[in-house]
C-alpha cells in the first residue's frame, strides 16, 4: 500500500512530465516573430497593389477575369496560397506557438514560393510581355521568401529528436 506522500509525489511527477511534453510541442520564435509579422503585413499590403495591369491581388481572387486578360491560373494559385499559408498559417503558428504549424509554414511556404516564382515567370512570357510583372506580385514573392527563410530558421533551431 502506498502512502499519501508517495501518491502526491507520483502525481507531481506526472504533472512535470506533462509540462515537459507541452514544452516540446512549442516553438520560441524570439525576435523572428517580429520579422514574420512585418513580412505578413507586407504580404497583406501586396494584395492592394497591382499584380497585373489594372488588377490587384485581391481582384484576382474575388473577381472573374475576362479571357482577354491572360491571367495564368498559377498566379491565382500563388495568391490563394500566399494568403492561406503566408498570412493565416503564420498568424496561427505565432499565436499558438505549435511546432507542427511551424513546419506547415516552412514547407507550405516553400511550395508557395515555387508558385510565386512561376507566377513571375508566366507574367514575363511572350503572351504577357507588354503587361509584365507588377509591383504587388514582386512584393508578395519577396514577402513569402522572407517568411520561408524565417520559418526554416525556427524549425531547424532544434534537432528533430527533441520533438
């Protein structure tokens, strides 16, 4: 039979182990949280800048484009992914400080960056050459690049065995 002191000690050990497990599931972005916040704000600001002649990033997601505009689906995919991964997931990861969300931001951001570079490339092809790349698209791609670098620095700051 165990004494009340032994039961209290066992309960305390269990509580300490639970706290340790909770700490392992969290990230500490430190000063990178401010850099991520600025990049998210720049990404949001890019939505009101022109991405294609006469069309903002917000327009690409909310308004149907005439066929004559020649806006590639890749640009629209990048725009949506930038908002979901770059803004929403980054905000959730900073607020909750969850390790898994930080990995989603890192790898999702990398995939978003690929679509961003492809978006710039498609805007510079022969069909779109007169219109070219506008400031909003460039700001969005650079913002996603900053986010990817910062998220990868955060998730690689701790060895994988310590998850």
